[in-house]
């Protein structure tokens, strides 16, 4: 998986949000906010700009349009992570693990 460049924080958070289920834009924003314990608040400009680039890169794709029972809106477009997106996410998570291992080895951060 070393052929992927490091992901931007926005792309990483979007891939994490889509890793377990397809989501529409607002659902992605809500999941990112929850995953980051409200430290990352992704606005529509960042979200949809990133989504466009991610689709072009083959990391995600439009899913079948579904009705979100909470929103009851058939027009919402859902997005799904692709195999390439899963591969990129796995590589990024491995990079993070390696960095944390170095920091722990140097006793730069408390072990959990």
C-alpha cells in the first residue's frame, strides 16, 4: 500500500466515515464531527470539494440513491468507499501506527 501519498485530514475523515456504511454529505459531516469528538467540523465547501477530488481519484463513488429515514429526502446522493479507498485508508492508518510506535519508543508520549 506504499504507493499512496499521505491523505489530507479531510480525506482521511471522509474515508473513515464511509468505512462502515454508505452516507450522504450531511451524514458524512455528522460522522466526522462525532468521530473527532467535535474537534473537526467539516463545512460543505471542504466536504464537497474533497468528495469531487476523491471520486476523480477513485477513492469513493456515488452509491445508489437511498432515502434516509431521518431526512426523508430521495434527492440525497450517497457515497461509498471503493476498494482503492479502503487500500488508501489502510495505508494511512499503518503510517499513523508507525509514527505512534516511534514516539512511544522514544518515550515522547505516554503509553496507553
